[in-house]
C-alpha cells in the first residue's frame, strides 16, 4: 500500500487461481509477491499509481458444476460404453449380425490368391510321403465324382506334424498353389483376443466365410496355440478353451461342414486336446519328418537354383555332411554359402563355401579374435587328435572328414567331423561301443 501511494509500482500480475499478486517496483529491479485481500479499491489505486497490468480473465465456475463435470460426467460416459459393449456381446452370443465390436470378433484370415509365382509340389523336396498324402486331397477337390462313386467322403481335417523347420507351412502353400479352390490362411495365435469370447467369434466368422466359398481349404498354422488340452484347472485360460470348443463344434458338430477341409500344422502333437485329434475332426495325420540323405540332396538342389554354382559342387557330399539338418537349416546353409562367396568377391558358390556354411550352422562362426596360448592350442590339438585316432583305428566307424582347432562362436575350441557314407537307421553293439570309445578318445 505504501509503494502504491508513492507511485512506485511497475508491472502487476493478479493471479486469482493461485490467490496471489506478483508485482515489481517502478524500475523493475525487484519482484514482490503478496496474498490476495478483500480490497474493492485495489484496482483503482493501482491504476492511479500508474501500474501496468497483466494476467488472465478467469470466469468463476460454481462448485456444483465443477463436481458434475469432474466426477459425474466421466462415470456416466463409462457406464454408457459398458452398456453398449454388453449389448454387442449379447448379440454376438446369440448369433447377432452386429457382433464384430470394432472388428475384434471378425476373422482376419488371409485368402490366398492364385498367382504364377505360387509354390507348387515340385518346389518342395525331401517329403515325398507327405506330398503323396496331400496330392490326394488336391485330386479330391479337382475330381470329387471319382471318389463319391465308390462312397468315400472327403476328409474333414489333415494335421501336419513334425519338428520345426521341416516344411509344414511350405507344404500348405504348395497345396494352395496346386488346388484351384479358395485357400484361407490363419495362425492359431490370431484367434486369441483380450476379451473372452472374441476368439470363438473369429472361429465362427472364419467358417462362415469358408462355407460360403466351399469347396475350400482352411489352413491354421501353429494350432497348438488354441488346441492345447483342457485341464479344467482354476484360473485356466477361458478364452483359449472357448475358442477350442467353438473350433471342435465347427469341425464336427450338429451342423454338417460339407466342402471345407481343415489343414493344420503343429510341432507339439502331444499337447493337443484328444477331442481335436480324433477321427471325424482330423481324419488324417501327415508326418513331416527330417529329410534322409536323398531328401537332403534334393532340398539342397531346390534351394541352390537361386544361386550361381561352381561346376565342381557335389551335393551328395554336402548332404552327407549335413546329417540331421532340417529343410530350413539346409536353406540357411545355401544362403550362408552365397554370403561367403560375396565376402570373398566371387560371383559363384564353391564346394568350400558350402562346407564352411555347414560348419557355421553346426558350430557357429569362426572367432577371429580368440587368441589361445601355445599350451591351450596343444591341449585342444591333443584332444581332437584323440577323437580322430580312435575313429581311424576302428573298422565300423564313420570316416573322419575334418579336424580343426579353430574356436567357434558356439563355444567349441575345436572339433572332429565324422561323415557317414549313407543312411544309418540301426546300430549294433559293436558300433555303439565304437562310438563311446570315439567320444571318450579325446
């Protein structure tokens, strides 16, 4: 009040929301702050003192309106959304057409469109038995009268079973390429939603689309994501079990499912529910195993069509070295060989590239910066030559292909590679004892 009377007020900011006044002196050399008081003449006295005003015009809101806007309105909005979604879920449960809330209950299966670049059975090697089983299904779709004449009915489901990387999904793509019928593709995990019941809704929508375009094929990859055994435990996955129940009903329920063939793939057969794997749902089980020697050679040739090769490449030798490799690993071996050729500034892949790429897949890359002492190198060399000498002195042991003491990224400081001459399905007691002796020979 003294500074106002002395006309020593500069800038004034009245902040009603914080109930304070911030002001400066005439020369604006100091900033002051004081609380608000009930003074009706304050504005006039400040104006008379020549003060400069700044601030905001704040409209006073009644406490009742503030309470309504802050608390009651959000609660009312949430109740409205909850009732809307509840009605939609009830419609979905009763089969209503408006069941797809924001698209969550709608199937997002990809429909395969036949193209000139599609995969055919000729592009899949090493799985002759599986191709024979699946080609019969394709033939049924092309010539159903031939099978109906003898009284055979179309199988409802075919389950592709095998280890990872053996080509189950590729075989399904080949079926899509060979058959001239609509092909729906979907992963098992795509059925699982945040809201309970949405997965079952997706199953219904998928089969509704499929029945409209029958005859057709529906492919469900990694079906173990929804087809696991129902154990009835408290706190189990209700969403997954509801989805499985709906799938069981659609495949073999009260309504017939004519013209829709289910093709599914899994590498965990033991985890599937018995109600799903029984005949009438999955009538045929097609094993997709790791390829044998001839199969590995054929797979290598298929993948090698994409790369430029040296004339000296011997696929038979590479197939023997890659014993136990899956189709995906063999494709990776060819790709690694091509990358190695590029790194060495060559325009073609050699036998050495393929052999090195097998070692990369089996034992990892060479560790360039791993420096062993002379004593360590000597110990590793003695160890590996121990394996090799014992193997060489035996009459019924696989010949030694390579010995190395170059460390690898898998952790191996070296290894001895033995390569069988052909397929080997049985072992005698002498061969088993030889193998134990070779392993302990280090």
